[in-house]
């Protein structure tokens, strides 16, 4: 490991082999708390419900399929938080089970979201392509969360 110190400012940069980065970096304890990730899922779901309740939403880009990309990204974030909340609490031990439960959760929430939009004035809802994008987002989020969990160094405890 090589440490570079910057003058008298108290900052240092440690360069170490990639396998040593977890030992060098002390993560804040709250990142390992399952309650944090559960709260983020609740906030995520609340924002989703609020967005679905809007009669119209601004369109930031103009290319075809941008809404599917937005659905995928949003559900990837929600799926990642959901899986981290489960795994850090030790509620789901097997990786396959954690991914399956996360994708199922995202698919159910995506279905409820599409149903909710059907009853919102000015919205169409019931779009199977949106629901599929939500489910794909859940898959992406689940695997991203597994990588984050491994980076946290908690994959041994939950696997």
C-alpha cells in the first residue's frame, strides 16, 4: 500500500490492491442497517404512488422508449434497496431466493402502479411494456444490490 499525504491539510490518499479496498475503507455503520434500506423502499414506493397520481408528467427527453428506460432505472433503484433490506437483515439467505423475491416484489408493485394509473385522470396505465420494464429493473437492481452487498463485505454472512 502507498499513502500520499497532502501538505498539512490532514488529507491522505491510500492506494492499495483492489482486494484490500474493503479493509482500508471504513463504511459508515448506517449503510449496513437493514432499517435504512427498508425506509428507502417505503420512500421509493411513496414517490412512485405520488408520480402515478399526477395527471401528466414532464417529458425530459424526446427519443422513443425513454419512458421504458425511466421505468427500468426507477425500479432498479427500488429493487436494490429492497434486496439490501432483506439480505442485510438475514431474512433471505440464498442468492437465487433473494433475486426471485426482489423481482416478484418489483413485478407486483409495477402491476399495482399500472392499475393505479388506469384510475388517474389523464393517464393511460395498464401498459404491459411498462410492467415488463419494471420487472427488468427489478432484475438489474437485484444484481446491483448483490454487488453492493459483496462490496460491503456482508455476502459471507447472508449467503
